C-alpha cells in the first residue's frame, strides 16, 4: 500500500491531519502491522518549509524526514482547492470521477462525498487498523452518515467545514451574519 503526501500551493492557512493506527489490533496475522502516520498538509506553498530553503519558518521534524528518510515529493498530485483534493486522497479516485472537480463543501452544500465509494479509512479498518483523524474534514456534513466517524474513522477531533478561526472555532455562514461553533470531538462539540 503506497501513499503520497500532497502539498498544495497557496499559503492561506496550514492544517495538519494526523492519522495514526495502533499496533495492538491484528486479528488475522501472527506478526504486528506497522504504525502508519499520514500527515496531510493543506494550502501550503513551496517555500513554507526549511527543506526548500525557507529560513523563517522552522520545520525541523519535516526537514529531518526529508533529509534522513528521503521523503520528498516535487510535484503536486492534487486539485487547486481542498475539498476535491481530500476526496481524491481518501477515495483513490480523481475528483472529476466523483463530480467534485470544482466544488468546495460549505455549510450550505446539500451533498457530501458520496457513500458509494470506499475510503482509505474504511480499507484500513477492514485490514485491522484503528483509524483516527485530527484536523479538517471538509467533505460535507449535511447528515451524520457523511461525517468522519461514519466514514471509517474510529475517532475524530477537528472541524467539519473549511474556514474556522483557530481561537474561537467559529465558522461563518456564507452570505449571512451568522456563525456557528465547529470544533468536534467525534460528533460532540468540543
């Protein structure tokens, strides 16, 4: 199973999604499965890391991964906006095959990433991994069955939408003066 970390190209804000899977659940194997930690960085520019020459932003851990583990991807394998990229990464399908090539999910979007496709989290669970998501979901949330804990993640701590403030955790409803609290611990507001 080969996974790529994707870097997008505009610095508006930085979100880290951490997935970690525990070793202690291996129902069909005599040896333990390896831990997998997938760091997905959204909306970040080329020169936002030390390994690309930036001396103002300190990224020693990522610099070490690139230097010591040869973890470096020079190209973008993503869409120009985050929802299609997330859909591609989790489903393994092009956003255009999902009908999402131009869409960014908002609080008013009446649909979500289809449940007709299996996600990476579902496949990892099927193979005995525990899956955890920390960060931004941004793949629709008009009903519970489209949220992370119903899409293959054992736990979720983060937010459903894509434009929260980091200090108040409020998201604005587009075209109105309304806002709502969007930090979640599984399904519960945190």
